[in-house]
C-alpha cells in the first residue's frame, strides 16, 4: 500500500511538471509572436551600423550592443580581441547538467563603410532591406529573442553559449575564430548557425569548403619582335597552369577548380615577365580538401615554359567543408518535426557551395544545423532582403527546437 501511494504521488508530480512545462512553452511562443516589432527595431539598429572589413569600430559597436542585450539576461560576456582585427563575442548562460546549445554566427558584412548611410534599413511590402539584413544580422536578432523569451519565462533547461565572430566574410585572416568555434562547439548537444534560410524555407545541412590560392609567375621580358627567343612568357606559363588546374575538376565528387582572375604583362610587344592567377577551389570532404592543396602545389612546381618561376600564396584551407554527418541529419529531422508541431511548412534541406563557420563545430562531432535564420535573397548585393514573416516563424521554430531537444 505504501508503495502504491508513493507511486501515485510520483505520478501526480510528473503530471504537474508536464502541465507547467506545457504552460511555459505556450508563454515562450506567445512572447515571440508578440515581439516582431521589437525584433525589427533591433534589426534596424544593427543594420544601420556599418560593419564591413573597413569598419572595425562598427563591428565592435554591434558586439557591444549584442553583449549588452545578453548581460541583462544574465549571460557572462567576453569580448575576444586581437590587435588591429575584428572583435569576437563569447557569451554563456551556464546551466550545468542541462542540454548544451551553441548559437554561432558573424557580425561583419561585405559592405564598405558609408553603405548604411546611403542605403539604410527600410521595410517595404513585407520585406526588410539594408546592408547585412539577410547575411546575417536577421539571424543574430532571432537568436537574441529566442534567448530572451526562454529566460524571461523561467526556462532553465538549456546551457546556452553564443559565439559571434567579426571576420567571417574575410575568412578569419587575423583572429583565432576557427579555434574558438571548435572549442565552443565541442560536446554540444546542438549547434545552430544563424546564417540565412533559403527563399523556399530550406535550412542548410552541408556546405563545401574552400581554398583560394594565388599563383604568381615570374618570366623574362624581351622585345616580342626583335628578340622573342630571349624571353620567357609568364602569361604562357600561367595559361598552361590554368589548363592543368581546370583539368582537376571532379564534378562527380563535388571538387571544383576555377581560375577566376588573371592579369599580366605590360604591352603587347613585350614578352610578359609577370602574370598572376587567382583560383577558387571547393570541396565536399576533408580528404578532398587535403588532396586539392597537394594537387595545386604539384601544378605550381611543374614548369611548362623554361626559365619561368611560380610561387603560390593562400594554398591553405580557408573553410573546411560542413559535412552532412548522421548527427547533422538527426538535428535536421528534429528541427523539421518542430515545424509540423507549430503548423508551419516542413523546411527542406540543402547542400550549398558557399562555406560557413558551421564547419568548425561540426568537425568536433557536434550536431550542427546552418541557415536557421530568416529567409530571403540577394545576399552580398544592394537588393538584399528578408521576408519579415519568416523572422517570427523561424524564431518560433528555433525556440521550439531548443525546448524539445530531449526528443533528439
């Protein structure tokens, strides 16, 4: 009898817990639904801060604004600085023993200082426009309002970390952002990279990695009419190397090579003594990344035109591929299931050619999902926009995904 009574008490406690949890979930989602105007106001503020590569002060201003938002919610906030380089923001709300989530992203844009003054944030026909509104300040605002709704309604079931870099568009040339993303991602139950969602609502479950080698060929100048035999054409050498590089394309495995920019020579009647080729390489796997570096180096060292010399810079991995691991796929299925619970269309999944910092935590084995930000188009262009309706929808979806991580 005593055992039966204890069992009944336990069942009642579980029922009360579940009822409270359902009520809390409803309050969190309702708060998000009522936050659209506040989200747009913060988005306007962030978009109107220039934060391109030439605006370190602007990147810092974005970091400080986000940091202040998180500090009010009880986060411990650090600003990771490297002399003369963009700041990184690392913030944590510790909940030992709870599910661990990382929100990752970047605060920089591709637009030069002064762009926001010429083309400031605006709302028109259900869309929000402005430099970086899609890539990726909309996603940053989403994360902040997910966190606010969770914490202001008593949610204590998630250990949350926010890591935002300031130099993603530059491929992290001067900071330790890559190491920071790996460190922050290791051991997490879920990582959400806040890059933008696709126009059709898809999220990203795989991305190619990149290298960007630059070949510099030195030849010997001579008069092309009087003494062409005394010259060694750097342009001809680069042309041969261009053909060899393009021959490496392997579309079946998804590894691509493109010599996209070439320059060289001074006048048509002079055998060119210098030529430069800029190369873009993309790959789907870490093994292909390493192979591409070796293949480019082999072509650099192969001499086609006697007396020319070729050197290469940048033949290093800028971004590793974001591979679609079983953990990535499980997190996507969980995310998609939450859309159905909310009555939203099930988001598709895409593998895309562009790289992102989702690669680094995924490399540690953390289930990672990219492109969970608001949907839109025109990234890196003057017509960049988000669909405002998706700002709220994707915030609801991300919050639900986090609250139900126990289902993963």
